C-alpha cells in the first residue's frame, strides 16, 4: 500500500495502547486523527503528526477507518451515543479494539448491522511496545468483507493479524481463552517467585528458567487440551490423585517458609474436587470434568 492509497485512520482512545497504535500508523505514513476525553494525552501525538479532533463525532467524520481503543464496550457505547456519532460512522469502517466479552461483541455487531455500519471486532494480543512489529497478532472476527477491508490498514500495526471467523464474538473468545491461561500462569509464577526467594534464589532466575522451558510447557498444555477433546482420560501417568497429593508438599513448604498458601491451596481444592468425584485414577486433565 503506497502512501497515496493509504486510508485515513481515526483512533478514539489514547491510553497506552491507543497511543501506540497512533504512533505506528503515523510511522507507516497514514493520516491519523485522534480524540480522547483527556486532551492532554493528545498533545504528544499531535507533535508526532496526528490531527486532533475537538469531538468524538469530528474524529469519526475525519477518516475512512475508525478505531475504538477504549477501556471497554460500555464506554464505546456511551461515545457512540454522542450526538452525530452514529450518523458520522455511516459509510466508514468501524473497528472495535476495546476489551469485552464475546456477547458484548455480538451485541455491538448487531447494533452496527441495524445502523448500516460496516463493523469488525478485534482483540490485541500484544502489549503497547509490541505494536507495529511483523510478529504482532490481532485476532479479528465478524463480517468477512469488513475484515478484508480492514486487513491492509491494520497490518500497519499488527503484521501477523489473524481472522478467527464470522462470529463477531470469536476474537474476544480467543483473547479471553489466552488470558485465562496467562493470568493463571502468572498467579503460579508469583507463588514460584516467593518460593524461590524463600530459598535464596531470585525472581530473575525463575523467569529465565520458565523462558527456556516455554516450549515444554506449551506442549504439556496442548496435551491437556488433546486429552479433554478426545474424552479419553485413561493415561498411565500424571494421575489427578497424584497431582492433588503433590499440592500438599507446596502447602507444607509455604507454611515452613512463612509465605502465602493461597495459590497451592486453591489448586489443591480444584484437584481434590475431581478426586472426590471419582476421577483420581485418571489423568490430571480429568479435573476439567468438575468445572
């Protein structure tokens, strides 16, 4: 896409992520109009070359592609209720990159369809510093024509964009699935750091080890998914009962080290529920049956 054919882009919401999107679009030669409720956040972007609109409606009207990157969908809906905003979206491509549930995405898609607005939903699988890289992933979903129209423009900020299907809620579902794993892993990681520090080791050392073992961890999690998908939990290793029992060791250590027992106690409860349901001799993935 040459500079002459690049579409004008408006970005609504200038938090860390919104600002990163703007800077990347500017670096790729797009004409970018911005709006934020706090005008102070627009000043450095204006110095970088962005055009600052005096209202959300004016920002929408300024460009062919309109991106919302605010905290959540309710805020998006409030902004869309601004006088003239919905009318200004007619004939534009509306890209929602705010955080929300799959149902919220479907409801906004239904609203856009009713209003005759071309809409595509998305989830940003990156932190602000990763915006603009060729390996940065956005999950996109909804109307395929809308995705096709947005693809070339969004690849200015996410080189590895992926279309997840026509269900508008799909991008959010994939995003939330990833985050559920991430936040669960973070909780265990934080406990692991406390464990390490209680034994004279460092947080950085644990982080380095996890980075080295990341492929193995991914393979282990994939195996859990494959077992659950197949419905065959009769695997001759890593029984649920064995894993439930091993959590007692972590609880004991936490008490001995005078650190929180919350994480291992929580995991023990999940595993024990499966054991109590009669799945103790099955693979640890059988804990899924009691969710």
